C-alpha cells in the first residue's frame, strides 16, 4: 500500500467516524485492500480483471476491456461528483480509459461484452464517456463520448510503471479533467444532466488501478449542521497527493 493509499484509508475512516455529525459526501470508494468487498462493487464487461496486491488489474492486451460500478454501489440520482483514481500502465501500446457518465449499455466496439448491471442495462438512451489517456498508440489524449460531447484534446502520453493521479469533476452542465494536478480542460456538456456512473477500462494495454474515490461537491467528508466540514478537506487532500 502506498502512502497515498494509507491516506485514502485514513480519510475514509475519518469520514465514517464523523458521519453522525452530518451527511457524508462520499458516494463510492474502493482502495482494493479487501478483494471480497471489491468484487461486490464492480461488474467487469470485458477483459481479464483481477484483484491483487491491493490494486485492480486488467491483465489482457485486448481492446475495450471495461469494468463498471455495480448497481448496489451507485445511486443513479447522482448528477454532480468528483471522480479520483490512480493508474499505472504495466504493458501494452496505449494508456488508460477512465469512464464516467455511464448509462445504458456500453458500445461493444467489436467484442462480446458480458452482462451489464441490470439497472444500468435498462437505462435509455445509452450514454458513455471515457477519457482516453495515451490513446492512438500512446500519442495523445482525448475524451470520447457516445451520446455526449467529447473533446479535451491534449498531448499527454503515459509512461510505463509510473503512477498517475487522475481526476474528473462532472456537473450537470460540464466536466473538468485533471492529471497529476494539472487542469487539462473544461468541456461544457449538459447531456442527461450529468447523470451516470463511473468505470475503468483499457485498450490493448495492461493496467493497475487503485484508490478510487467518488464524492460530492462539498468534498469527501461529513458536513456538520453549521455547514462546515468537520476536517479541512483541502489540507487532507494536500497531504494525500
């Protein structure tokens, strides 16, 4: 477990301890330290996904390998969230596919995907976004979308065996992208009011993911009745990075 993983766990513990003081802003979390618990949180649609060494690995060099958050772990009324994840490329020719605003069935793109979570499968029309980091032979990055607005073209590429901090802030009217604390772009896009769960994917690449955290606009800590966070989120976040 990395220092960042330790702080992730400590942050979640603090949030649970102070939950009695207000509503937590954590919508979803997984540090992959408990494989049995993590297995209940994800539904893999294609590829070979494994829980090992406190990480979530996709170990097959196939296209369109996807895993999405399970129905029981996601509230489909959520329309504004920050999605954080760490990624490390361990092999292959491209980088990461970070999925967000997912509704309905995902585009199979020529592969035989497995069954979707039932609630997700029943949603229509379908909506899918992924931030393709190190795509097109690891030459550039861009958000691709089926049903929404893509863009955010950039020259970012992904090195082997290096951890990257990836953040997507999605609201009902736009989404903003960050990698390693660098703001890449903000895209205006009101498609389906910002609704849709998150997921992880790869394309012809082996990847390890860790420290998935999805939280609301007030940060991932409980808020007391006076409207102030019980712990200063900005300070915790600064230490964790």
